[in-house]
């Protein structure tokens, strides 16, 4: 298992700085606060999984919003195929 180049504190800082704006964005996209919560949590999980390639601080907000929107579109597409 490889070493992470991102320490847990950086991830905690991402959550602290961007949780509320991401949740608000998700709430506008989703039909319910519960769905927005799940989408926001999945966004941070994916960000954590990809934290080896954490972008520069000036790009992190856009990176997180892009992840959230991509997750939203993927889940929406899956639900419309069912």
C-alpha cells in the first residue's frame, strides 16, 4: 500500500471549508436534504480517495464542486435508466 502525499489535516480542512457550500449546492440539485447529505458525503469520500492528486489550494473549491456535480449526474442517469 502506497503512502499518501496528503495528510489527514488537509482533508479535514477541505471538509471544514467546503462542507456547507457543497451541501447547499447539492440541496439545490436534489429533491431532498437527505439526498443532498448523501451526495455531499460521497463527494468527500471520492475526494479523500483521490487525495494523492489533490489540486493546488486555489483549485480545490472548483475540484470539489466538479466532483459533486459529476456524482449527481451519474446518479441521476442511473435512476433514469431504471
